[in-house]
C-alpha cells in the first residue's frame, strides 16, 4: 500500500478546506484529494472505484499518517477484496464480503463522513 500525502494540500502544517482522504483500491494507494464542486460527485466515486473521507480543515499531516497507519489492516482488506467490472456502460467497483465489512468498519471507526455512494 502506498501512502501519498502531498504538501500542496496543507497550509501552515494543516490541511486546507475541501480535502478528502482518498482510498484507491486500483492503485492500492492512500492519498489526499481536493474537490470543490459542491453539487456533484466524481464518476469514479459514484461507481465505487475510490472511497473518499472528508478531512476536517486543520487536521495535520501527522494526524492523517497516524490515522492511516492505525487502520492499515482494514484498508488492506478493502484493497484485497476489490475488483472492477464493466457493466456495459461504465467500470464499476465491486467489493467482496470481507472488503465490504472492512469499508463499513472504516466508516464507523474513522468517524469521518464518506463522500459518495454508501454500500452497506
């Protein structure tokens, strides 16, 4: 699992507004993304190809790294149980039972709002 937390999402050591912790099972990567379109959802989120958790403005890089490390085993289970299938129109993310349980546990334990579709 790669952890990619770029400094461009921080100001004064704290995360800026409209940033999300992105879990990307296709790349097996955890990173920060910024999304400023308030009335839309990126297609890859809507189709379950990435999972984003809203970060509170002011969270430090160290706090984010610590959070990822604390829940690394759940993130790994999510990534391991992910697949992507063509439905005739779009590539759709699929989770096996273990990955879905990991996602539900992450939803509960992170205590952060997950952006996009809810799968369980």
